[in-house]
């Protein structure tokens, strides 16, 4: 019974909450209390940049230059980094833009940090992926795999879908305001 209670306490209680109540003050064999274990936080990254929305006229055979339709919006996120082979972390951002004459553009951005299977200790082969899903005024799915230098301080990336015959509606992720 005593071992079942101990197992339950160790499994369900916050770390160390009942240890001194059950076992008294523990020492390290030298009459001193043991040093507290440091709180270890997984390494992480912070990314910050901009999302811009644009249209492009492709009705004349060749596509014209994209034209911005509103000021760029600031976007940022924090994400933990995976360090074990075969693991990943993801951060998702959602933005909605009302584009005059075209309606609502819904944007779902997914940012992945990936530690591939077979990676060495500390995951030096870690890579990143950005995915964009557009819905509403245009529908599209775009993705790219990037190294750390291309991903940070913010990915540079474009995604667009057809909004009307001969016309595209898209987004650009950038590091500087457009």
C-alpha cells in the first residue's frame, strides 16, 4: 500500500511537492541540503516580419507586376526548437484581410521546426518549413523547406491563388515592411 501511495504522489503531484513530507529533509551525504535542480527550458526562436497582400493582373498574356492592396501587417511568433530525432515543433498564425472588390482573404500560416530521423545529438541537421493556406477570395496551398538562414529572422515567401479569370490574389512574407 505504501508503494502505491508513493507511486501516486510521484505521478500526480507537482515535482517535489510531497517529497519532504514523506522523506524529511534529504541530504547529499555531507549534512547539507542538495542543490536545487535548475529549471531547463528548451531552446527556442523568435521570428518577426510582415505579411503583405497583393493582386496581379495576368489577363494580357503576360502577368504584370504584383500591386499591393493594403499596408503590410506585422507578424511575429516564438517557437521551441525540437532536439530529438524525428521530432518537430509547429506554430500557427491566422490572419484575415478584407480586400476591396474581392472580399475576405483568410490566411493560415504554419511554421515548422523539424529534427529529422537519424539526426545527431543536438540536431545540427534541423530545418524549417513554412506553409500557407489561402481561402475565401482566393484558394491556394503553398509550402517551402528552408535552412535556418532563410527562415530567420523571418521567412521570405510568396503564395497566391486565382481570384478571378486572369487575376491572382496573394501574400508575401517579408523581413521588411513593403
